[in-house]
C-alpha cells in the first residue's frame, strides 16, 4: 500500500515535546540539552555527554570522576548472561545479540519500580560493549575475555576488548567522538519506539530491546554497515562515479545518504569526514576516502542528497580495524544514552502514546458462513 503523501511515515508531524535535543532547528541546529554538537564533539568526552543527557546538566570534575568510576564498576557481566551469549550462534547478527542480551538482563536484573532508573541506564551504558565483545571474541577467537578492563573511557574499553590491546590515542579519540555524534537525535525511529513502549509504563529493558530492534534496519542505524558494503565495492573514484551513476539510474537507494529532517546537510557528517581523512592517512589507506568523497559528490550533483552521519562513520570504523558487522552495535552503545534519557523524560510526564488511523479498508460486510465461502 502506498504511504499517504501528506502524513506517510509521520513526516513533519510533531508527536510530543522534549527538553533533550534539537535536530535541524533554525538558529540551533543539532544540540543536546542546549549545547551545540560541534562544541561537544570538540571539547567533551562521551562520558560527559552521557552524563549531560542522563542528568540534564554538564558534570563538575568530581561528578565526572564519580560517573566514570561508576561506569567502570558496572562493566562485568553476570555469569548467566555470559552463558546466554555463548549460546547465541556465531552466525547471528550482533544487533540480535544485543537485543537478546538486554532482554535477558531484564530477567536477571529486573528494573522493578522506577526508583533506580538512573542506575539501570548506567548499567546498560557500561555493559553493552562488554556483551557485544564477549560474544564476538568468544565466537571468533574462542576466548572468554575479561570485560572489566581498567580503561577510563568507554571508547578505550571497547577497542581494548576488541583488539586485546590498548588503542592509540587517535583511535580512542575518534571512536569517542563518533559515540558523541550518535548519542541522541530527538524523535528518531528507535527513540520513538522506546517512548511508545515506555508510555505503557513498561520497563527500561523492554524499551531498549524494542529500540534496538528499530535501530537494526538499514533505513536507520543499519545504514553504516550498508555504506561500508557500498564503498568497499570500488577500487578507484572513477569506478565509484560510474557505479553510483548506474545505481541511481536503476533507482537503487544509496545507503548513508538523505535524511528525514535535515534538508541540505547533516551536521555530524563534517566531523566524521574529517576523522575519516585523518585515519586514512594514519593507516595508509589511499582508496576508501577518495572513493567516499567521489560518491558524496555524485550524490549531491545528481540528486542534491547529502551524506548523513552513517556514511563516513563507516570508513572511520573500518580504519580502526572494527569488523563491519559491529558498526550498528556501536551505535547502540552510544544511543543507549539518548534512549534512556527519553525513557526518563516520558515517565516524568507520561501519557499513553496511541494515535488514530484513517480507515481505508472495505465497508461493513455481511457475515458468510464457512461452508458458503
Ligand atoms: N538514495 C537514493 N535516493 C534517495 C535516497 C538515497 N539514500 N534517500 C532519498 N532518496 C530519494 C527517494 O527515492 C525519494 O525519491 P522520489 O521522490 O523520486 O520517490 C526522495 O529521495 C525522498 O525520499 P524518501 O524516502 O521519501 O525520504 P524519507 O524522509 O522517507 O527517507 C531516509 C529518509 C533516511 C529513510 C532515506 O533518505 C533513505 O532511505 N536513506 C538511505 C538510508 C540511510 O542512510 N539511513 C540513515 C538515516 S540517518
């Protein structure tokens, strides 16, 4: 059925209010709790941004130190969860692993009443990278890793567990910055899903499990993996130009381009693009960055479509040696902050979310007994 042109996908529909984030707002752009995304990307750590989103204000030095210590203390996985992760097959997509992991954690560490919602959010923030990389390393390398590393930052913790060694400062900083850029984005599909679930007075684990399911699709978070698949197809910018022209002629979707809210650019793209260039030089890769730039130019020249946050994030992650199937799960490790902030905001002034639909089915019909059909 064709989507209604006017309200299809709820485009342009205001579905509630929020204190947390602006997306493409005139005179503000992308902000978290009033802070410009470029200021946050240049100056903050991901832990500061997580605190900002979850507590509503920037932490003082001692608050940040306390918060980092709390996250570090929450990285260890319960034995039952490790057993479950070992049972999820190697062939599973890691987004499904996280979906199962969060859902299972909701069984063994249930939220109960909502008094401890901040602790539940922090626990998820701390242990999502542990879940992901415990499963990944168990199934790819046959090892049971220690998930309770002493790294202060979530970015270093992630890369340390993945590569079995502490990352370079450049790699840590770049991953940290992508976590900041991915952390929050107003009423995007997965956050809205989390708010709908929360609106029924359900628990945080259910809201996050549903949000992971929504983020998984290639029209949302899954686009960074699809973008990697696209840029890996081409050996030269010339190949890429020809290939993308062919795809556009066939009316294929080019993943990592376009956006529901932004009309001329995605503010996160320039930051990712800068990091992709720096990392390409760092690892000595002279193909992927020029190929990506060539695709970006064709898309703008031919369709006036711009790269969104996912396009250059793909090469940024690739240059750090991160396997493609972990790209969208990294988005989860970051967006858990935005989701949890929205869960708490929804609860603070809750109303069941239940819109209406225009009925366009058949008129009332007469009942026909089964033997007469
Ligand atoms: N590649 C090719 N064409 C695209 C495109 C893309 N990435 N994104 C949009 N278009 C085209 C559509 O085909 C459509 O053309 P039409 O009017 O001739 O039918 C037009 O631009 C409008 O797109 P539409 O899908 O209606 O916009 P939307 O607001 O519903 O979709 C996205 C927004 C993000 C889902 C869409 O741009 C997309 O699918 N992008 C690729 C996936 C992606 O990168 N997702 C991550 C988003 S952060």
